[in-house]
C-alpha cells in the first residue's frame, strides 16, 4: 500500500523524543508499505538545538513549517483559529508536493484529520483516524460543520483504549466504525537490563531507592505530586529521576533532571529505576507505562483512568493521582518490601512479549487494507 500519514506528533533531530510512539509504529508499517509522513513543524521549534538523531528512517518525511499563535483569548478573539488556519495551510501545501496519490490516509488524532477532509473527499481516498487523545477538548473548539464532515468522511477509527471508544460514541461517532487496538512497544528494545550497571552509567547512586518519572512536567502528569510525596516521607535514601521538560518542577535536593531522549536511549534509563511513578490525571493509552512494563519495572499510577486497563495489583499499585499521601504510602511500601517488588518484576517478565509493536502494526495494516 501507499500510505499517507499525517501527524504533528513525530520526532526530528531538533526534538528526538517527540512522538516516539508514532515513529515506532510508522517504522514497523514501513517494512511492508510505501509511506509518506507529513508532520508540520512550528516555526519556533526550528531554533531548538539539533541532537544526536532520533533513529533510522524508512519513510519519506515532509516537514512543512507553520506559525503558531497558541490558544489564547485576546480581547475576546481566540488565537486558536489563526493557528488552525496556518496549520491546515501547511498540510494542504504539502499535499500538492505528493508525486502520486496515496491509497489510504492515516492520521494521528482528529486534529490531523481536519486538514485532509477536502483532499480525501475530492480524490476519493479512504481516511482512517487513530484516536488516543487524553481528552477531546479539540472537538469542542472546531465548528459543527466540521463535526458533520468527520462523521461522514472518516471511514474508520482506531482507538487505543476502550475508554477512547466510549468517549467517541458519546460525541456521536458510530461504534461500528471503530476498532480498539492498544499501543504496544518493541520488546527487542525495551527489556530488562542490569540495574546496577544502568544506574552507574547515568551517574546515579547504586544504594539509594530510585523513583523514575518520564513525561512533561505538567499538572496532568503529576511530577510535582511525586516530589511532595517524597518530601512527606523524609527518607534520604530516596532519589527521583525526572526525564522531560515543558513545565517547572518544585525545587528540592533529591531530583535529577534529564532532558528528553530518543526512544532508543530510554531502556537504559527505565532500567535504572526501582519503581516507575506516574500519577496522571488522564491518558488515552499510556506509552511510557507500556515501556516501563516491558523493562519489568513495578509501577505506581492512577486509578479512575485508562491506566486501570494497563496495570493491576500483580505488577503495580493504583492510587488516587491527586492524593499525595497515597502516592507516598505506595512508594514507602515498595521501597520497604523487596519481595513484593521482585514479585511484580517477575510477573511483568512473564507477560512480556504477549503483544508487541509487530502485532499492533499487523492489525492496523489489516484495517487499512480493508479500505483500499
């Protein structure tokens, strides 16, 4: 198949960790298909320092640049509409550069479906959307005529969780046009490694209990709630490693901050953790939890979210993500109970490989093929 993929969430040399989960899937699909990826870049992102690269690339990548006006209200006017207009223009201009018409269009999230609705309709090209949004705030910002177009023109929706599917049904989408295909990881990359060696390579203490967090430093993800929980425990033998950016962490003496890394560098980081903590408020289907699981790291995360479909009491602990005391109690329990921690790791190792990136790509490839 000749597949056109539209995703604003895709890594680059300037931002190697951004959209790694999309990149991994696309590279797997590219083993059996011809793929072009259109991934618009915000103008200000071009000023970011180039890193060591995000990995091998099997696809043709088109990176149009657009100006973003963010999503603000100025004297009652929403800048969101200007940003959307510039974003759509960058995609439409890129479509004109295509040398041949694709067999199918596959977009990551509804934001990336909107710019290709007219192109899909005019050229009679099937449109499939992958939906893994943590919230559907975007849906309520776009005009109702666009809602109608999406209802009729989107041929199929691939949901990353049952929770996503249920939300889309509430919005008015036909559940018969949906398939749940959860996110998955590359088990040849994400796997258990020697913990002591990984800690040493990162310059971490081999005697302290290491808590890991990977994600944006924002309220929804909850790194500052982890910091407050550690402060509540007052245990000098606990250290925290936070990998990410886009936000500000509370000042403390026990946290090591690492900038976002390319996906292929993350296994060593995960394996330096004794426990992975993510008190998130909502997710689609959390990729970092799947990566931590593949590395056999016990997890503390959030009940009342789709995370409940990813971990259970055999491999982790679910807490109220807004209750710092529950986070603290769970950290203390896993720190003090080595046998429980080892049992969770053992259970994770037993489950590894059941559902990997190859199986997910195969399922998505089958769905796309149905419409070609």
